[in-house]
């Protein structure tokens, strides 16, 4: 799974990060690099430091919002195209 280490680092540091809820954290591997007030600043710093290598920018949230999606309609069959 992509960004598995970064997501684990976010979860491991969430208790400390909660003090800056609403801001954006930049994580590379197991390391929390920095916290930013805007998504754009965090992304810019990520690309500046890591180029095209994977890194995570995520908004700090004490509680994750859960989305429940259900199907109210029957899926339609996929029609074969020639």
C-alpha cells in the first residue's frame, strides 16, 4: 500500500499533533518533517525537499470523519463493446 509508513507515522504521532489540529503535517517515511498552516505550503516544502519521491501531507484531525455509502440502486450490467 502506498504511503503505509507515512500513515503509520501519522497515527503514532497523532496525540502530539492534535495540539495543532486543522493544520497540515508533512511526513516522509517514519519522520514528521514539519507542520504548516496551509496545504499549499506543506506540498511546496515536500516537493522542494523530496522531489518526486512519495511523501504525505495530511490535515491534522483529532477525529476522522467516516463516510458511510450504501447502494440504493441495483448495479447495471456492463455492456460489451465491439
